[in-house]
C-alpha cells in the first residue's frame, strides 16, 4: 500500500515537471497576443483615413488675424488624423505668429480640432517696427501696420517694462494740462526725452524725471501766460529752473518759481 502511494506521487511529480515549462510559454504568448493587439489598435488609431479631422474651428476676437489663415496654417498637421496629429506642435506653430499672444489647441470628439486664440493688443509702438502689449512684451508684425493714436516708445533692450511704466505715470501727471505723450524716449545714457501731443519737446534728463515733470506741470500755465509765442521745447535738466525755447527766438532761460517764470539764466544742469 505504501509502495503504491509512493509510485503515484512520483508519477504526479513527473507530470508537473513535464508541464511546468508550459506556464511561462503561455504567459509569454498571452503578452505577445496583447502586444500584437495593442499594436494593431494603435496602428488603426493613427490611420488618418479611419480617423480624419473634418473640422478646424478657430475662436477669438480678431482685428489683424484671419480665421481662414489660421486654418490654412494647420491644415497639413491636421491631415495626420484625429489621434495622430500633434496638438503641442500645432500650438507651438501658432504661438510663433506675431499677432498671437496666447493659443490653446485641443481635440473635440470625434473629428474636430478646436483652436482658441487671443490676439495681441498693442498699447504702444516700440522702436522702428515693433509694438508693446500691456505686459510690455515686444512683438513685430510681418508687415508694417499703421495703428493711429498709439504712443511711440523707445529704449534700450530689456527696458520695455520701465519705459511703459514711465509712460503711464507721465500721462497721468499731464492730464490736468490736457496734454498727452506722443513719444517717450530713454536713450543709451538713460536720459528721458518726451514729445507732447501739442508738439512740445521736454528734455527731462536722467535723475528724478517725475519730480521734474511735476515742476513743468506747475509752471506751464505761466509759460503760456508769458505770451512770448509758441513754445518749442522746455529743458528741465536744471537744479532750480528750466530753459524755454520759443519759436523764431533765441533760447530764454526762466526761473522755475511759483507764479511768474521770470526770465533769468538757469544754472546747474543735471
């Protein structure tokens, strides 16, 4: 009886030994079958014929961009199919357009590419051909665009934020005189120069530009009351005064006191 049980156990062990190798083989076969199915699925999803993009929707409020131009620019990339097209690449491609400030791209089931754009809103001209948006970012359109009533700002590279902020402060300070800033320049020596909306040029200088402009705002009515003619420029680069240049007359130096300008030679430029 014991001998029979021993023989039975041996036969079971032999059967297990003969069949144990099948387990990893079956597992590998299952994995390969799954991988093959996955590969076929991915190939099918990447087929532009099976999953075409039938519609490209462009949304946004545009003045300088055209929805049709945007659709034409992404047409080739969209032909890759709904799943295969690279939406990140499409977004980067559109972000390079000068008039595009922000863009989002997404797939909309089952066959639509949705593009939403925010167009650049220029608040000032910058240099010879550029523009600034409200965040002081420079963008340059491919073609020259004539946008009226935008101030012209100039400055060294990297000073866009400072120049735009100074423009805003000066514009607010000049409001009581009903004067605007047509041009604001910061040159390589960090000297400020302003062209007002009435054609008057202000030489502001480097130090304390807002204090000097405040002095001009105080005395400008008195300058006009002097009746010397049309004022061409005012040089504010003096410690205690300013210099006025009148049309068709030599430069007249005036004391920057309250009330009367009092024509006197100014001293101590800064």
